[in-house]
C-alpha cells in the first residue's frame, strides 16, 4: 500500500469488441510517474456483479490520492469529462456476464446522483489548449461506466481523506473504426453514411489526455 499513488482504471473489452481504448490507455500509463506520483493502472471487469467489490478492493489496497477511470463511448469524437454519476443501472446491452438491468439502483440508500470531484473545467481547458478535443458531459450513461464513477465516489466519501475521483469517456481507436467500416461493407446491410459511430482518436492523443487529467488533479491535491 502507498499513500502517494494515483489509481488509473480501464475497462476490459466488451460487447464482442477485441479491444477497449480505456484498457490500452491505462496499460500505457501504468507504472509511470506524473507530478512526482506513481500511477497504478488496474483493469475493471465489465460485470455488474463484480464491479463494486473490485472498486472497494482497489481503494483499500492502494489508498490513492487521486482516482481517474476510463471507458469507451462509441461514436464520441472527443474526450468526455463526466460531471455526474447517477444512482441507476439501466443497460441497453448485456455486460460480459450476459446480464441486462433496467431501472435498478446501484446503491439503495445512496444519493440520486454524485458529482465528480476532479477539477474538470481546468482539465478541459488544458486539453483544448494542447489541441485535444474535449468537452464536459452531464451524463455518463446508464451502463457500467456510470456505475464505476458512482461506486468510486460513494466509496471515496467514506474514507478518512476522500480521493478526488472522476471519469473520462474515450472515442474508438482508428483501427476499430476501420474494422467497423470494413464490416459494414462486408455485410451490406447498412450504408456507410448511416453509421453514427465512426469517430476515433489516436491512442497517443488519448494517452496524453489522461496524462493531462492526472497531472492537473494531482497538482491540485499536492498543493492542498
């Protein structure tokens, strides 16, 4: 355990995809140092049943001073900095256990919503200044990315020193979009212009976005 680390999480692939940019960015930064602080990268399961326990275990094991989680938002052309997590699980697709939930509370006695505690406006400005498309977002959806943010915020609030926590949604990687385009051509069921999920971002740019988010968040804590 260390009190001088930042926890960076990324979801494993899901919904039949062979890759998840969130996992790739997490893996690229695991073990690095940012603002003088070690980055601990860990994978999250795309499993409603396992997610909450995994999050609690990571907080207990590492006692991070900052938590940043990453996920995929198919079709998004920019980094989404999520401002709110809703106390709601409402899936449009199954998780990796084959489970679909509708209108279920994540925490029965929890708040209706929780606000991310990273300095999101500063992070957004810094990303844009470096030429990285980024925007603040008012919804993290109803799937496990939202659940991840909610569980981290809820669990962090009960700790002696709650670590600032937040969530970034990432676009597809270019190779994923290329495969979608090839698949569309092969299947012949949909015209290419009808697809709304063809935006992508280079892995290096996505990694840099996460670095910026971590650096600004860590400096805010260390100045404390």
